[in-house]
C-alpha cells in the first residue's frame, strides 16, 4: 500500500502533481460524475472490492508508449452498447492505462463484482435458484421433524410464514465471500513470499461459493427456529455468524492447506517510474465524448419507437425510461421495454421493493399454456397480487437467457409486462386479457421520455 501513496507525497507541490497526473485525475472525475448514481457507495462489498483491487494490482514497469488496444476495444463496446456498465469498463480501462497500472486476474474478478450489472444480475437471475433453495430448506426442516412446507419462495410453518428473498439468499454475502477469498490468498502470498497458482484462487472462488450456499441453508434454519424480524440486530448477527463459521473459517483453513500447490517464488517488488503515467489531456476529452454519445444513443432508442396498442378501458401515462403505466378500476399494468439484449430491465422484484413492498409466495404459474411468475406484495397490512413475464409478439418467456438470446437473434424489442390487482380473482381476470391470443398483444413501443430522464441504461 505504501507504493500507492509514495509518488504523491514525494512531489514538491500540487503544481507538480497536476503536471504529471492532471489528465488522469480529470479522467477519474469524469468517470465518477458520469456513473455516480450507479455506484453502490453504501454497500460494504463495493469498498472491499476496491481494497481487493488495490491489493492485487500495482504500478506497471515503465515502458515505451504502446497502442492501448484494451481501452480502445472497451470504448468501441461502450459506443455500440451504451450502458452504465460498458461506460464504467471503458473508463476504468483508460484510467489503468493512464496511471500505468497492471491488473491481476484476481483484481479483475473484484472489478466484475463491483460493476453495476452484478447487483442487478444477482437479484434477477436468482429467482429460479431461490425457489430451489426454499424447497431444499423445507425438505431439510422436514427431515429434522419440523412441519415446514415450501410455497414459492416462502416457508410456511403453522400460521407463520418466512420469505426467502435476496437477503436470505446471501447474494451480497456471496460477493463478500469471493472478495474475502481473494484477500485471504493475497495475505497468504505476503506471509509465505510466494505467488499462488491461478488455478488455486479459481478453485478457491468455487469453494467459497459452495460454502456460501451451506451457510445460507443454516441461516434459514436458524431464522425459522429463532424468528427475529428483518432489520433486528439479532437477525443480521445470525447471518454474520453463519458467514464466519461456515464460509470464512473453513474456507481460510482449506486455502492455507493448498496454497503452496504449484506456487512460484514471489516476484521482487520494484519502484515504478510514475512520471511516465502522464499521457495527455485528450483522454478525459475522449471519456467526455463517450458519455455524450451514450446519452444521445439512449435518447435515440425511444425516439424511434411508436405508440402502444392499448386495450379499451385503460388510462395511459408515460413515465421516465420509456415505461408506460395503464390503469383501470381493477388493475395496474406496467409495460417496460427492454432496450437491448445487454440491458437491464425494471424487474418487479426491484421496482416494487423500492416502493416499500415485500415479495411473498413468488412462484411459477401456468396460464393459458404459458409459464409466468406470480406473487403477493405486502406493505403495512395491505396485500396486492401481481404477475409478470417477458414478451415479444406472441412469444412469452420468463427465462432471462432465453429472451435475451431471442432478442439478439431477431433484433426485435422485448417488453416486461407486469399486471397487478387488489385480489387474486381480479388478477386472474386481467391475466386472461393480457396473455396473448391469436398473436394479438399490446406492444411495448412508446415515444421518447422527458429530457430530464435521458441518460444511460440503469445497468
């Protein structure tokens, strides 16, 4: 860590600092301002990921100027696929090149865990896994003699119900587990003066992922035996204890046992020549142009679309990000277009939770020959019934990989359809209206959003 700060405090003045590192500092500012709202500043895994990157990386040897192939490739991807994640990757690539920084593969894993898309993917792609984990937990409880049944993502014991949501899945805990494995391996390297084989830290990530699943099963069991509500300090403490007992301690012991497998002698640390890091003021200007092009491309997507076909009896409202809200006396319907196969979507599990609702009994449902998601929304005694799926023409899917691949193949725009009603009976009636029949469905196309909502894709 000393090498990271020595080049700065050894400079005679701030003028010298700006002279050598001004372009890189300005590029850093441009990148942070452009993606500030997408960085999870309050998340512990983000800061641990930043520390992991610093531990595994370091200044590169001074060398002659070379063509920055990796930053140029990342910039091309960001221009073709304008999103917060691609912009972040391109910006970080240029910063690494400017600062003459080398990036170890382990640090690259940490960067991927810090990306805006990671948190989104962990929530959206976890639905099938969450249902399987709930079933496994119910089966384990029955083996132990506890009358627990699985209903979607909920465990029911008598008149008590426990919901297995993202927190109980330990998705943020999984990110912490992987980062902890990388930090432990770095400490082993420093302690033994060796260079751990790449296969060891790769196997270590798989090991910590498996231990994380075991820890979450025990965590769910403890929360059934000791039903402390979410937010209670004992609820969080039990999760932390399970993580330490079933992930960190056994994982650390196993890594210490096998870290010497095919290890190499530690490479001598050298003193970098930091003045070679200055690359010119054109780099921050390039990043600024990249931000502007991405915003323009985002707006053009919505300007090229048309009005939706709205069933009779609904009132239409245009919302930011191209979302359309349809309301009548019995239901609330959201049409949420997906900009591209690479983009995030406004998944109900994220949007409704942001409105203060809690998902319960999320399960697969067969309706008119189509498989969709359905569940209950609860907030302060109020209950809503909701269902959602992804749709293009008459084709319906709830598989993230399937509909994204289909969108990439056909180039046609998919939409997320979310139907919500106050009662299960009303929801059933609305679903009969919205599930496509004879290839006639409402389309997700709509006019451009207001100017203040223009920006990058949320992920």
